C-alpha cells in the first residue's frame, strides 16, 4: 500500500490529547483518523452527507474495521489518511485506508460497510446511484459539472443554495440577498452526480470592461473540496470570453485567502456590507501581468 494509491487524502496533525506517556499515538485514535477521512471521501464525491443520505434512501454503516500497525505516529506528526473503495458488493462496500507520515505507511485498515434502510433498520442493496459514484470516483472521473445560464434556467437552484448559505447560515436579510440584478447576470451552478446543486455564483454585466463576480456560495459540508475553485474559474472564463479586461468582487474577509490563491489582489480598506466585513478585490484578465509586488502580496 502506497500513498499514491489513493485519490482522496485527509491531512491532519497529531494533537497532544491523542498521545500516551511515550508521546506516541494511542491505538484507538487511528480508528478515529480513519473515520475522519470517511467524511473527506464524501466531500471528494461532491456529496453533502446528510442530504445525500436522504436522497439515496439509506446510509453506509460500518460493520467491521480491522487495523494493522506498522509504525507509530508521534506528537505533532503531520499525517495523511488515504481512503479508497476497492469493491462494491450487493449490499456492502469494502474500503481500504492507509495512514501515512510522508511516504511511510504507519497503519493500514480494511473496512466493511453495509448499506442500511434507515426506516426498516435492515440492509438493502447498494443503490445504483451510489455504486456509480464510487466506481466513477475510483476510475478518476469528475464528480461534478458546472452549468452556466440565465436566471430562468438556474435561478431556482441558485436561490435555494444562496438562501441556505447567506440567509440561514450567515443571517443576511432575504431582501438584501435577492435583487433585480439576477435577471441580467450570467449564473453558474455546480451540480453533483445526483443532481444536487452544491455551489453557485454570478457574473454581473461589465462596466467599462470590468466585470463583477458575486453571490459566491458553496454548500457548507463541501467547502475546502475545490468546488468553489471550479465555480470561480468558470465565471472568470465567462468574463474573459465576453472581452472583460478585469474582474472585481466584494470578498468577505474570511474568504480573502481563497481569492488570493486565485490571483485576486485586495484594493482599498475593509468595509461593512450586509452586516459582514468585506474588501474589494480585483484580477486582470488580459493585457496585464501580475507585478512582483502583487506576487509578494499573494504569498
């Protein structure tokens, strides 16, 4: 078993509470590491766990897990936990995990999970949708697609996701979230393989060659799994294709590192918008290269 065998890797650092008096990780914590990686695996499938389970009509429940110890992890070690599906049976799924420090395999695991009908409290065949998800992911296929269109085409899904993120999660007033600009924007929505909308954003009409991206929202359970990056790239390409020379956005300050990695540069001072601190950020699309000062700012 090697680190490169895994498409999904969960990165973590060993905490003080997880080690014994010898400063090595206590055996039960390795199972916790594997269980943490399972949630990252669902994110890699672009599947929000709770709503995905409801859509599939059941969930995978661990029946057996065996661990084989090869070496010990120590306090402050940075570990990567790889997880992969190696077999989908009639009603069960076989998973394998490897816990690595660098390229060194510390612990290997085999997991048998059974698909359970939550209402009947009994096993049932693995749904075709889940089987396809698992097999496609392990074959290296993309787990989501980005669709672009107008408000009539994508508005219902975009609004539902924006309401969940901005209104319900962040407490923004509904009348501030929804505006008349939606009718004139290019909208983008990321859909997973079960047809769930998992990320959305919009590109406003350009003014003086400057487009503006806004209403960027990613399902809470799937943040950090690069779906926001794919969404942003699609909107940037849409702006470039129509001839925009620059794109700006009003970034929530907590999201600034994300936009810095995408080549955006902050301009001006932070300000409050809808009760949340924002800062304006810009990115040139053509004809202008990032300066050395800009690159230093990104780093």
